[in-house]
C-alpha cells in the first residue's frame, strides 16, 4: 500500500489517500528508475511556505517528500540527505491524477 498526503493546508488536516493497484504499479515503475544519492549535482528552489508544498509518500516503511521533480527520503540516510530526481515529473503526475477530484485544482507547482 502506498499512502499519499498532499501538503496543502496550514491549520487543518492535509488530504490523504491510497494509490489504487494500477496507480501503485505505475508509481513503482517510475520510482524504481530513480537514482538516489547524497550528492546529486542539481538544486531546486524550496517549496513555498503557503499553498501547495508537494506530497509525502509512505511505502516500504519509509517516507519520501516530493516537490516538483525532487524526491527526498525523509530523515536521509546516515545523517545525509538522500535525494532522487524525477525529471519528467511522471511521479508527480501519477499522484495528482490519483488525488481526490476536489483538490486537484490546488495541486500545481509550476
């Protein structure tokens, strides 16, 4: 099971949902292609303080934070950040398309 949370609100609970079987398969296909490491030579602006700030993704007893194409293992590994990049943003697209319809208009990070 893959649990997704849209980091959308401040002051109330953020929306959560689980990926369906096909979405989970698509997610894992793209996720397994990522290369994670502590020193990937690429930087990305931090997420904004208000509004949509990305997603948390929980699976395999780990939590990842995704904003735009950057996916980071929460807490890192061995004290170092552990980051991967989904340059075509396929994972973000899967998460947006799996989200409750009522919140989709708010899930933009362009």
